[in-house]
């Protein structure tokens, strides 16, 4: 055995002063608030209540599971109880009853003879704009007017072009339609490159008068003229249209032209127009190399906004998705009259994605988290903005009551491609519709319902801390956990091949959400290791054993990377590699080692092999035992469960020692969403001895009933995840699990970290051990009275605080205490002062960071350095 290596201490927790000192300021004119999570200190401001997801409904619910179905843009009826969503994949609009936010119910769908692109409910009618275009040089589309009660089409209005967006004035008198007439991205205009502008015909805006009966409604063109700021005014391509809260003006984005136009809602005349300009950001990942490294920058990138929303009657906010030449990864607030930038988020959206483990590294050379959708509404006096990350699969929530100082509140995880953001403030709801649907990959489009009212951010269960540079630690693909011996609530985790460089993560589970305190790259001979780490078990000497799953060459089928157990020191350096013997490895398909555990006496390692090896009995997986003293391998069999789903694969994903000769293994199917069936922890006893390769396997004995994890996985009310791959038992006897987010590759990207059960009498179960009643006190009562309390204070009061307030805004993620999904929290949530109340600090959806040096100073003075808060993350 290698000599013990002293354990490396966790990174020191960032204190208030250190966090404040890590701040960096940017331009006071263009970036008066913040540019990135990593440039701000942690902060804790009163922003309760929070949104919590209450339900997820597949878009295919309006048809059949085997159909392709999406949910893109949604609207709600005036009573706030029926959602209408566009489904371009099926050429229909779907109706959903949300009378009970926890149990949305499909009401069917209506075909609209084309691809619906936007929808709006107006009184007794539903307006649907539909794209009928077959040839981009001859765009076509119409408005389907549906009766809201019967859902029958009562009129069809031809548009003579390809519609993209629709909005209606608050009084219901007029609708405005953005008719994009989009370009062909594979066509090169004269003198240009593929996808360049101009490409005829140009787009336009139309107004639909809604006075009188439906038969009297009249369509009229809106002349945009030659908008100032447009790059190619001869090909405008309007993208998104929205009406101001007071109903007097209309904002239109010209995405490919990187411009915004403001119209008079009564006359249709252009009030103002301006370029959306460019943006820069520091501390972002700009190289698609399979690793997240926040050491790059982008400079003067055109914003090219997609969606636009009115923050108030004087300001508009844009989601700066980018298109053919841009994409600044940001969202921006402008003065509508002048186009002056009031605030912009810089790298903040990317940093939010990194901190919650949902940064799409495969988009680093393009648009990062790619903010696409934005919506603003007032909830109980708070003006909230919702910004959808198309590639990060989350919606960032901000308080924009002060447009010059948006304050980040929380991140809401969604299914892939959150396209439609529908606030329903009168009912305290937010509806998010997602457009990505791939049944074969198990990714399905959905409607997700979020309700405002929770005192804590109950959907966030794990986030990362800041590194020495004040930026969030990159993480994801957590594939196994191990309790750290002798450390209460401390865990060691590994990430799999979703990222190029193998890594260890030190997790502080005493916080809620749990906090990743340190990321260590695994190295071999000083060079970064690139392996598929699937298992980890921490040892008392600070070292650890890792299980690395092998990988076969796609062409030859030979093992390109071998299945092996790796002994690493406390800094992640590989000390020893022990390969799985060829006699067993050759019989494996593309699967291999998963979890690994060390026996209670420290003499052997037990590693589970996920699937069934060739020649083994049907449905029997192997558990490999490696004797650390003898260096020998023996094997034990485990009878896998089964489902009746064609193509489903059952396997073992993790193992942990329970003591007393018992182990817990994690067994799961390859199904997700409503199809998920087997996600369970099974307590087993190993036979006295294993056998050599080729011999008949002795079987592990199951103890008690399997513990079903599905209720835990379903508790966040999201899309039930496939890959629950990790389990560990803390010193308290609590069982902890975490899901693998697959680095957002054909996956939701959400990570669920949960205290999921208990080990009681050597068996895993849902309930904690019962406390034995204590005997009553036996002391004899006395006649002497107790000493009377004093009324004199023992300490002199301190002087009044001397810190001066600042004008700098606050603004980024922090963590907060909440409950885990399956068991009560061990800490109570502190009170959350409302904006404008005595509490000057803002609670947010992941660990927070102050918006600027002034805000950080205020936080340090008023927060007394207690800036590290806790929360939990969910699906």
C-alpha cells in the first residue's frame, strides 16, 4: 500500500471582508450594477417569497407519447386558469387547465394548418399567428381566430408574410404582429456570405384592429421606415413585439439588424429607434474543449436581441440571444426614448449557469447560456423580470423594481429550451414552456408551473462556492459520493467524462443548498487525467479510491481506456492504478465499473459493474472484490430487477459500506420522466467468499425490502431524472444521493442533491430511527427557591454603526437554508425582509455576490460578515 498522504484542507470559506475585497468594478455608465457573478461578494438580501416548481406536464399530453410535441409560446385566459401553448412540431395549439397549479390537466389541442409561432387570449377569443411558409422567398402566414369556449376557428386572416410574434394592448383594442420574413441561413446574397442580409422580402409589422365583431376586425400595415440603428434597413426582419404597460407604445426587436424600434400604439408611428449596441464580458468560457474555464473574455459583441419586455413605461429589457453576428450572453435594460443603456448583466448569466451546474460548455465558442426569452410582471408590488437561458435550461429571476439596479433572486431549472415565459401574477404563477423534444434521447418538451410564496428557494439543492478569483467553481456530472471519514456532513464526489478533465469535488452538506467548496483536478504523473470516473470512496488518511469506467474504441471495439481502480492522494494525484482483469473486462460491452466502496476493516474494495458480463446468467451483475493486502480479485453476483420496457437497461450505479458486513447498492433503470420505474437502494450482505473469474458466482443476499427513491426524485415536481448514480451515508446515518446531469448533453442538466433516507439497524429506510423515551427525573424536590433572575444587563451597549450607505446596486446569487426534498431540514430559515424593509440585503437563487464595491461594503457593514447563506437546488 502507498504511504498515507496528509489530507488537503478544504478551501477556507469566503468571509464577508474577503468577499468584499474580491469585487471588481466596471464602467459606471454602461455597467452601473454588475458584470459577473465572480466579480461580486456574497450577499443576503430579503427577497422572499420565492418561486417553487409545482408541476411538469409533457407537451405530448395533448396527443400521444410517441408523437413529437413542443411547447413554445404560451398565453393565458383572462381568468388565469387556462394556458394556450403553441406546438409547431404538431401544427396545433394545446389547451391546459391550471386551476390547480399542482395538477395541470390537458384539455386537448386544435390544429391551425401551419406552424403556430405566437398566441394571445383576448376576451372571448384566442389569436394564433401561424407560419405557412414553404419557400422563404415567398413567406406566408395567417391569424387563426379561435372561440375561447368552443375552440373552433371563427375567422382566418391572411397576413401575406411569415409571422413571428404577437401582442395585444391592455384594453384589448389592438393587436400588433411582427412579420419577420426570415432569411435563408444557407443563402448568400450578392456580395455576401451564407446567411447574410439583405434577403428579400423585408419584414414588417402589422396592426389588427379588434373593435366590433370578429368579422369587422381589420388588418393594416405599420410603416417602420428606415429605423435609426438598423444595420441593413432594407431587410428589417422584426423578431419580437411587446406593448407597454400603459398601452401607449409598442417595442419591436429587429434581431438581425441589432436594433429596437418604439412605436406609438395608437398611430403606429415610429417614436424612436436605436441600435442595441455591443457588449463585453470578462471571466467567461470561450473555448469548447470539454472543460469550463472562466478565464476568457468577449469584446464588443453585437447584442442582437430576441425577446423584449417593458420594465416600466420608460424602460425596455432585451434578451441578447444573438443571431448571425452576435450574442453577448447578457440581458440589457434600455431607456426606451433614447436607447441609452441603463444596466446590463455582462457575464452574470453564464456565471449563474456555472454556479448551479447548468452551464452549456458545448456553446462556449458561440453564445454561452444564450438568453433568449424575457418577460416582466408585477407580483405583490415587486416588478420581476424572468430571463430564459435557452442552452442552460434555466430561468433567472430578477427584481427590476429599480430598472437601474436589477437584483438577482433565483434560478428556476427547466426542461431543455425554455422558450416561453408566461407570468400569471394575479395568481402568483409563472408558466415556462420548453421547445426541445427528442423522445429517443428521453428529452421531452413540457409546460412547467412555478408558484410564488415559499420562504426559501426550495428547488435549489446544490451550488458551487467561489474560487480564489471570486468566480464560481465549475462543476457538473456528479457520478458518485463518499462521506469523508471523521468529518460531519462533508462529502467527496467525482465527475464523469461529461467534462474532459477528471475532477474531485469537496462538498459541504451542512449548508442548504449543499456547497461545492473545492474542485481538484485529478492528475497522472503531473498531467490532467482524462477518464470516466464513476466511483469514489474516501479513506481516513485523506486519500481516496476512484472507480474509472473503461471506454472502447468506436472502430475496433478494443478497450481504449481500461476499467480500473485508482488510488489518489489528497490533492488528486494518482498513486496507483489497479485494472480489472481481462477475463472479466473482455466480457463487458460498453459498460464497466461504477461505484466503489471500502470495506469496514479497510482490507478490501468492492466495486459494482453496471451491466451483465458475457457468459454470466441473465440479469446477474457482478460485484468485484479487490483484496488490498493480497492484490487478488474475486467476484459476487447480484440479481438485477427488470422492467417490461423494450430496450431498458437495469444496472448498478453505486455502492457504500453500511458496517456490520452490509452494503447498500443503488440500482436503476435507464428511463426518465413518467416512465421511470426502478430507482432504488438495496441493502445486501456479501457471501463469505467470492470466486475467481469463470467460476459460478455466489449471490449477494438482499436484506429487507428495497428502498424506493422515486418519491425523492419526483418531489421537485420536475422531469424525473434517469441518472441517480450516487449514494453515501453521513456520520449521522443519513443517506445522501445526487443525480448526474450529463453536462446538459441530451439531458435537462439539473442536479438533485438530497438527504434521501436513513440507515436504521443496518437497513436503508425512509424514516429516522425512533427515539427511545427517557425515564422521568428521580431527583427529590427541594423547598429552597431557585435563584431569582437579575434585571441588570451585563454588557454595555455598543456604539451606533458608523458605516455610510452607498448608491450601488446589489445583485447576485447566494445560498439559503431550506429543507431537503425528503427529510426535514436541520436548520431553520431566517426571516426574509421584503424589498424596502429594514433588511438591506437580497437573498438569491444560488450563493450571492454583491453588485459592486459599494454594495459589498454595505453588505459587510450590515451583514456582519455573515454572508454565506444556504439553500437547496432541485430539478
